[in-house]
């Protein structure tokens, strides 16, 4: 009954013992033949080794070796704790707010200073990309506009990487996301801060922020045409139903398509005056629906595949009130992962009556 590393398994190997998940749920029964799909499951559940039936299957000569361990000498280390993502995020929001106050006063965008705000938070994000599923936890209602700008910049940057935009453009895409609403600096404060629904006249005025943003960015040095067009076009839609020009998808700049997806995702995941935050999984399913006519389908599907790859190990609340942990995401059903709860596995791709309603703060 050889014990074999999962990564060394050969297709057709049969389990000599039952395999359980870390919480005690039965994953595979004794005698189950292991092929590519089953091996992928074992790897996803972070199971390193399994016992297989003693056949002629190549087991990579896996052996258990016992080595006498010697006590290591005690070493005193002074640990300097790194600032948390929350601290970096809050700092970026505060700095951006101060910079945008200058723009509201009539200054051009201080591009280098905005880059200096964005760069550290992007670097921090590379170490903790799973926050894409829980950006809501970093939100404060009183500074939503600036938090939204930072978040959309981060998300846009990641989408640019995932859809293979040339690396030299990644920062420009991040700036496009960060500055998407810069034109609101010219909108009447009473309209921007109105708690209720806007009148038709007020909404027409609000829509002008896209044109104002384009003008402000064009007047500032160090920003590409794509950044300006993202500000102008991020409310346009593939079927021509957006604003301000009602352009069809083939007339829209790639940056605007990226920023549009990032904008919708973060807005729907956030608590706002007129809307409660929705689960990231509910939002990405809505994005998939919107990819039929509203948002660029290739950008949406790349984003959904990208954001769900970080989900394994994330605690979630299901619509039936149970709490579980995501243990596997099937690329064919990225918004309907497998969740371990109460010692058993719920496959949301099959249990369509259950959904993820909340990503838990950890």
C-alpha cells in the first residue's frame, strides 16, 4: 500500500483508503480510480499524499523517511510588523482626497503625485490579491468616492494583466481606473451629495462628469489618450445604451471597457446611500449576465476567472444561513464553487438553490 505524492500520481491509480478533507468530509471512497480531474481535486483540497493499491503504477519511489530532529538553538528576533493592507489603503485614500481637492480648485491633475499614491497600494495588493473578494471591508461611507477610485484603479490594473495588456501600459490602466470620476470635481456638490434619487435634470448634469473628466485629463501631462477616453467612455455600453455619446462597443477604447467592469464590480460590492452591498459572487454573476450586450464579454469572463482563482480557503455565508469554506473552483463554473460546511461538501454548480451571499471578513 504505497503512499504517493499527489503530484506524482499516474492516471488510473486506485485509492487504497478513503480520503477526507481537513474538516472531515469524505472526498473519495476506497477504490476510486484517479485521473486528471480527481488529481486536480486532491490538489485543490491541499491533500499532499494518498495511499494507493499496490500495483505496477509508478509511484515515484515515495518513501517515508524518519530523521532524528535536533533542537534548534533559541534565537531572539525583533519583528517589525509591516503595515496592513487596511493601513496602506486608508493612506492612499487620504492622499488622493487631498490631491483631488486641488483639482476641484482648478489645478491640473498632479500626475506624478497620483502615481506615488497608486504605486504602493498596487505593490501591497500583489502580496494579498484575495482582497478583491472583500474590498467592502475597507470602506467608509463618508469617503466612498475616493475609496472607489483607489479600488477601481487596483481592479483595472489586475484586469489589464489578466487580459495581457502590454506591461508598460499597466500603470496607465491603473491611473485610468483611479481617475475615472475626476470630472465630478466640476459637478455641483448638492447633486453629488444628494441622498435621494436625482431628478431628470440633475441626472443630465451628473452625466457631464464624463466629458469634464476627459477635458481635465487631456489638459494634464503624463496621461495617455486611453486614460482620457476611459473617463469619457466608462458609462458607455456595448449595445450603445450608455452615455454620453451612445457609442457601440466597437467604438470604445480598451481602457474604457476594463474600467467599466471594475467600476460596476466595486460599486455593486459597496454600501452606498441608495444601495446595500451585494456579495461578490452575486455581483460577478450579474457581470456575466451584463456581458450579453452591456459589458465586453472577453473582459468580463477574464475578470471572473481571475478573481475567483483566489477564492480557495475563503470563508463564506450561504443563502441557507450556513458558514463554509471554499475548497475548489471549477473553471467551468467559477461563480459556483464547492464549499465545505458542516463536514460535507456542497457543490453550488449542482445545488442551484443555494448561493454565496457574503464573503466573511477574516
